[in-house]
C-alpha cells in the first residue's frame, strides 16, 4: 500500500490529470504562484483509554487523529501525513513535517507557494490570510467586502476552499473516516492513508 501511495500521492508537477478542469481559473490568475492549498483535517479515531486526552480535539468529546494534507486545484492530494494526535496544533504538525527528512515534504519552488489559513505562519512557500480580518466565506455573505484586506481574504478563501471540498468528498466517499473501526492506531493511520490514495486513483482514472 505504501508503494502504491507513493505512486499516487505525488506533487503537482508530476500529477498529470488533464481530464479534470482546474478549480477557479480566474482566481488562479490572481494568485499566479499558488500551486495548491494546505490544511489539516480531523479523522475519527478509536484510542486506548490512557491516550484519550491526547486525541480529544478541542471542545469535542470524540477522539480524532489530525491529518495534514496538500491538494492541487484539481482536488488531487499531493501530500498527506496522518496519525497525529487530535490535540496537536496545525502549525506544529507542519513544522515537524518540514523538519523531518523522512516525511519528504514537497517544498514549492522559490516563486511558488501553498495557500493556507490563519493557523499557519506567513513564511516563504506559504501564503496565509490577514489575521484579525474576516476570512470565512460565510462571513462575506452576511456583509459585503469593505477593505482591501477583506477583498484579499475573500479571494484567498475562495481559492483555498478547494481543499475543504476535497476533504468533504473524501469523507463522504469513505465513511470509515467518520466512524473508525477499533484497529491499532498504526492500522487506523494506514487506513486513512489508503483512503487518500484511492481518492486520487479514482479521480485520476
């Protein structure tokens, strides 16, 4: 499975998928350097009682594993690291992924970047939103855009939304991600990786 995943979950430059139109081409012209969107998602997990506090997400009673992923604008996942505790902060997972040479994080070229939300730092290779400024798409439906920063955040959120859609399609297709079976934590992580892999395979084929 791991060899199959390495063949299917690949960076955008290797991800030839001409049959699926790119997401929101107008906004991609605005964010010319964007090669994808990065975010974390929570996947349901069955955890031994002595580890439950580590896997309980903030404000939730259930346990989850935290998964960091990148997808391109064809909704193909180009990087996935699974198995983190639900309590782990998004920025910490990214920092560890960048620092660990075994993870093989796909660093973008110097003139390219990933779109990410305000949980991440605005550093080279990653373009985050303006903090303390509206950025949820639902907020803009209630009140029109007023400032340049709000306009930027709205456009950014519309384009970055591709990864939220990708997570939604993935979880709707593989219901085990919403109600995991009580395997070992390693097996649960591998099941999650397999679901991401088959998602890509289905879209590619």
